[in-house]
């Protein structure tokens, strides 16, 4: 079997493709784990988020034109 001599250009190409593949693998793994984490976090913070309270309604009334 004949092997090609490794040149600087081929080495940099292989290194770039290898690192791009590693980044894609990590990104895919994080996307797969994210929905499970969101479900757990969503159950714990049901009281968080936007709520219209009395002082917010008062502010809305002051901004009417």
C-alpha cells in the first residue's frame, strides 16, 4: 500500500475537518439533553414568569392615551 507524504496543507485540512466534526458532535449531544433539562426546570419554577398584578394593571391604566 502506498501512502502519500503528509504535507502541511493536508495536515491543516484534516485538523480543520476533525475539529468541525467534534464541534458538531458536542452540539448534537447538547440539543438531545436540553429537552430533558427543560422539563425538569419547568416543573420546579411554575411560579416564575410574567404575571399581571395590581401594580402592573395600575401602570397600564396610566399609559392609556
